[in-house]
């Protein structure tokens, strides 16, 4: 049939004065507000200095999954100030957590989710079953 509402509507060849987006309600303000509300926030590393963007990511990915005392924004500030943008994840994470803190799997998954949303990629060639320092992003 078609991949978009506009393509589908154009193929029906009916009521040509209307667009598929308006007929399917995609242009309606309520629909737009709901789509915005349920959108998963993302950014690029160039946006790490934009505090409102980063807070949006934090609220969605980390807020309910990490301890409150962690200076999560400092993690990104430190990383973005480095000359090399490749890091081993656990060392910088441990530097912002209390000493001897034990990470839960859920917490590490939240960080991986946050990092993916912040434009990071896992370049580790091995999985957890081979390398104990590998955490999939």
C-alpha cells in the first residue's frame, strides 16, 4: 500500500484536497503533544553542555535507577573535556559513585541506555562472557 499516511492516502485517489497527515490526525495539536510526550529523548555529544537537554535524558533514563547522590552530569562534563573520546566505562563511573559501591545490573543497564541516547556507541569487541570489563551500550 504505502509506507506513510501521505502515500497511503494518495494511492486511494479520493478527496485529493486533503493530506494523509491531516486525515490520519497526525497534524492535530493533541496528537502532536502526545507524540512529543512519549518521545524518547536523545542528543549528540555536541549537546552535552546543554543542561536542559541532558536533564531531559537524565529524567528519562537514570533518575529512578541510580542513587541520588551521583553527580551524573559531571560524568559527561569530564568525558567531553577529554582529548580522546573513547573511555573504559567503569573507571569514570566509579569515580562519581561512593567508594566500594556495588553496581546493580539494572543500574548499569540504565547507564547503557543513557549513553546510547546521548550518542555514544560501544566499540568493545567482546561480550560480557569473554571480557569482564565489557558492558554493552
